[in-house]
C-alpha cells in the first residue's frame, strides 16, 4: 500500500511538472527592442529602413528647390510599394512607417491615399446634406499632391546546409506629378547571417 502511494505521488509530481513545463510563457518587451528570431523581415527592419530612407530623402535638394520655386512646402503622397521578396512582408506596416516619418518631419505636406480620400469624400457628401451650413466642408478644396513616392522590396537568399544569408534591398523613388521627373532615388540594404539547427524557408 505504501509503495502504491509513493508511485501515485511521483506520478502526480511528474504530471504537474510536465503541465507547467509545457505551458505557454509570455514576456512583455519594449516595442523598440530588436528581436531577430527567424532572420526574416521584421518590425525593426520596417521601422529603421523607413526612418533612414525618409531622413535621406528630406535632406536632398529637391525639397528646397521646390520651396524656392513655389513658395510652399511640397505635398507628397505614397503610391504603390511592392513586395517582390521571397517572403511575406506586411507592406501596410512598412507604408505606415513611411507615412509617419514623412508627417512627423514637418518638412512636407502629406496627402491621404486614394482609399482614404474616398472615405473622406463620402463624409463631405453626407455633411452637404446633413451638417449645419457653417460647419460643412466644401467639395473641391483638396490639396493636390506634388510628388508620389513609389517603391519595392527585393530579396536574395543564399544558403548552404544550416547557414543562410538573407539580403534585402529596398528601393524608393520620388516622382514629380507635374512632369514625371524622378527627383530622388533611395536605396537601403540589409544583410543577415542566419545559422540554425534546422533550416526552413
């Protein structure tokens, strides 16, 4: 009987240990902390690339040239940014990082996207019918963009055995809407060396 109780106790202890050992553990970390788990494109890459590229773009002569010619800040809109890489990259997050860097710079005016404009125009139509006259926002008063920012993300993957080099190249182009001139070409490269026990693609 005593041996049975000891065996039952050991079984209980092992069961509890296994339950706690297999439990999911969560630890909150600083959103700005860089954590590379797989070597793939991540939030840190998106944030750092967008900040560095927009900072470079705003330091170039096109900004001051435009302000001298027109007497106003340039209005910029973000067009299509394509993911041509080997992996899934959340382009919306990257574009949002670009937009935030542009707006927060204070050096340009930023124009809403085509999707956002449609929603805002719908609100103006509703105001035209339902809002008080002194609070209505008139149609035809939108700020037209002077420049469109377009781009793409490409990758090259080189691997041998359990080692892998992941190369990312982000290219952004700023184009004048008035005459299709390319006024700025930006490029940012990231290279990561990944070594893991079991290589996955």
